[in-house]
C-alpha cells in the first residue's frame, strides 16, 4: 500500500511538473544552453557598448574643445564634407572681397552672414551626429539590460529545475527504498 502511494506521488509529480515526455536533465541542458547563448550575446553587446562609449566620450570631449578634425563619425559625414567645402569657398570669397571692396562693403557683410549660417549649420550637424552616437549608445545599453533580465529569468528557471530534479530524485529514492523494504519483508 505504501509503495502504491509513493508511485502515485511520483506520477503526480510528473503530471504537475510536465515531466512526462522530457527529462529534467534535458530541460536543464536546454536551459544551460539558453543561458550560455544569452551570456554570449550579452558579452558581445557589452564589448560593443564599451567601444561606443569610448568613441562617444572622446567625440564629446573633442567637440567641447572645438577639435572636430579627428572624430571619425564627423570626418566620414557627407553633409559635413559639403559644409566644409562651402566654408572654405566662403573664406576665400571673404578674403577676396575684403581686399577688393573693403571691410564695410555690403557684399562682404553678406558673405560674413552666409559664413556664420554655414558655421551654425555645421555646428548643428555635429550636434546631430553626437546625438546619434548617444542614441546608439543608449540602444545598446537597453539591449544589454534586456539580455540581463533574460539571463536572470533563465537562471531562475535553472534553479527551479534543479529543485524539481532534487524532488524527483527524492521520490524515486523513496520508491526504491520502499520496494527494497517490501522485498525484504516478503522474502522473510
């Protein structure tokens, strides 16, 4: 009677824990694989984050110092290249107009206002590039946070599976011990 009770407990455990088709060991292995995959993806994002953060901090530091010439994102930007070319041309026209007409000539005043507009446009474009770098950094940080949350969930699943495996092993051991006891009593 006790043996039937223990076997019933084991069957109920299997039903309650959806342990009829997949072994706990297989479930643990799958969970471990998920944790490893998430950890790998998290590590890749962490490396990307560190690289982006370094570039962003360097770029903002250089931008604050007014040194835009060596920031790759700014150097590679097509709009910045066009604005630089336009500014170069305006500097040349201003110098030529100042030499030809004098400092107060309307053409020189107009060229100066155009140059100031181009400089403001370039500054706005640089700020947009820096904001884009910051947004990219924030996105990677958000993805890392999601991976971290998923890692935590998978670790909780692994702990739960370990607890289930322990309970399952206890129930099987109880059945085995009861069978041995029953066999010993029956043999006497």
